[in-house]
């Protein structure tokens, strides 16, 4: 009887370890996605700010929407 209990307890522990590993992997993926989206957001915000403060910049004069389109394109890859 004690042996049966120990076997069941070991199986339950193994199942809990698997659940923990899956949750750990999900957390790592979520953190990676957050970092990628944060980088895209900073890039997009930087493009907006640079054109706001440097409208004479060639990028802003000749390609006014290019930085925004590129940032949106990059962002769409991660969604």
C-alpha cells in the first residue's frame, strides 16, 4: 500500500514538473516577444521623434512615410 502511494506521488510530481517546464517555456517566449515588440516600438517612436524635431532630414523630406511603413512592417512580423 505504501509502495502504491509512493508510485502515485512520483507520477504526480513528474506531472507537476512537466507543467512547470511548459510554463517556464511560455514565460521565456512571452519575454522574447515583449522585448521584440518593445524594440519595434522604440524604433517607431524614434522615427516619429526624429522627423518631428528634424523635419529637414532627407528621410523626412523625401520619404515622409517610409520610416512608419518600415516600423509597421517589422511590427506585423511579430504579431
